[in-house]
């Protein structure tokens, strides 16, 4: 990087030329000509007085971005990142710069760090919104490319240590439990995500595929369709099945662990337990699949998998309902369902995270940032939510003992941890988090 004084002088000259010749452009209209001149000199002075303070570099980078000088914006934001990797404004504008460079995957890695940004920061909502929108855009684009190239896809190219968990189909009549299969599937995805070396297909990618192919959740997977889904999702193993809640509060799952690379489709196996052992049953399924995949778990991985998000069945059912509403693009209603889950169990971290993400999706949809084609990434079947007082009373009794043998607590990786293991592309000579990028 050139001498800082030369860089800022170049920025000042560029700004003056831009303001003289491009005063009517939308970008330079963010501030008046006089304000740009004053701000450049102000932050130049700040950098000179405090060369190890990221603030001046961030502000000058934002000015460069507004004026369309991407080269300067990259140099200055890279310096700011070297000085302070946690500044919310810097993280947001790093994402903005990557978006301008059409490097969406890199932008997502920075936006996803909104979970580490203080709730009081105005950039947290902006980062959350851009993360949710970009993530959906990336997934939809990738799936469209896969579908276009489907004839050239080869099952032999699928990573052997990869798995997709399809939502479980409900076979019963009591609509109280109609969304349970979606929540159990999500819980399995979260648990499997704790296994190092295992590629787990995220729920939103599975939903996007279902949407692109105009599929519903009911009767989705069979031996004839599984190989195709495995190729499109990049999943060697497919978990699927159905469930029912039978008399005396027993829940029964019929589950299949299919290997599409080996063309091995064994019949569904049945597992049944009392409703109060629902999460134990889910953990048994997860450990069985991990064993089948040939993984040896560390003690830490076992502890993480044994954690449960909530001990309260009512809270979990509200969470499941929220997931289905999110699937159908009803983001405000989904946020309400997740808020209800939090009211029932204030320690339910998963539900709390979902409130924020769905509020961001709702805001993005209303502001036009979220394309209409991306609003619904799954089945358009609206979840049923009708419950009677009798059912609520029964669930309250069941909730009192559910999950007591497990360790309650958070059960998913933080975004900073995911970023540090993401293997994302580089911009310039240094990688993205945790190492700071030096941008050419």
C-alpha cells in the first residue's frame, strides 16, 4: 500500500473531480460537495493524529464507496480491518464492498457476524437483513445452475461424508403435532452440524430445491427420486421418514437412512417412545446415523449433540410452527410464533435467533430488497395452529419431564466460528476472517 498521505491526497483529488464533474449522480448526492470536502479533511486529520484507530479509515472508505472509487475503498477498509476486526460499521461496509465486487459468498461471511454485533448498533439489523437476503440469492442461483447442468452431474462426485435431512411427514390427524416433523428435522441438522468433517445440507437449501422443483413436503422422497436429490444437493446420505403421535402420548417415527452413492435403500425402521422422551428419540436417531457414517465422536462433540434447545414441548411446537411459516414466506407470522416460544421458555436460544432473522426477512421483503421469487423457499402449505385447552394442558404435563437427561444450552455454532472454518475465497493477498485481508 502506498504512503497514507498519498492515498488520502488521491482520494481528495478524486473527490473534487467527481464533485465538479459528477455532481448530479445518485452516488455523490449522498452528501453535498462542501460536506465531502470537509469530511475528507476531517478524517484525514483523524488518521494522522490516531494512525492505529480504525475510525478514520472506515469513514474515508465509506466516502470512497459513495464516490465510486472502489480501489480506494478496498485499500482503506482493509487497513481498518487490520486495526479492528469487530467494528460493526467496518463489517457492514466490508460486506457492501464485496457485494459491489459481486463476491456474494464473501459478503455473507461478514454479514453473518451480525450475531456478535451489539443489539444497540444500527448496523446489526442492516447486516442481518443483507445476510438473509444474500444467502437466499446464493442458494437459489447455485440450485438453478445445478438443475441446468443436471445431465452432467455424477453420483460418484458426491462427497461421501455428506447428509441431507428431509422434513418428516406427519401421518396423524391431531394438527397440534403437524409441524413437529419440520422441527425434528431442523434439530437433527443442528446436531449433525456439530460433527467435524461431516457436510450437512442446511434446511434452507433443501427448501430452495423443493421450491425450484415445485415440490411439496408430502411424499417427497422415494427410491426413484433419492438419487436425483442426492446429486442436486450434494448429499451422499438422505434421512427421511414419517411420524405419528399415537394413544397414551406415544410418538412413533419410521426413519430411513439411505445411501444414494451405494444405491442402498433399506426399509424404514420404526422407533417409538413416550412423548416426554421426544428429544431422547431424536438424539438416538442422530447417534445411529453418525455411527452408520463411520464417525468417531470426540467427547466435546458428544456433549454438544446431547444439548437440547428447550425442555418445554409447547415452546418447541411453537418453534416448529414458526419454521413452517418461515418456509412459506410468512415472516411476520413466523417471528410471532418464535416470540411465543420465547415467552414459554425464555432460555430457548434457537427461537430467539429466529425472531431476529425473520424480522429482518420481513423488513427486506417490505423494502423490496428480497425478491418475490425468494420469499417462499419451501412448501406453500400453511401450518395448522389450532389447539384446544385440553391439548395445552396435556402438553404442559408432558413438558415437565421432557429432555431431563440432556444438557440444556445452545446447540449451534456461532457465526464467527463458522467464518473461521468457512474456507471462503480471498480478496487480495490475505484470507477473510480470522486473518485480515490485504486488498490489492
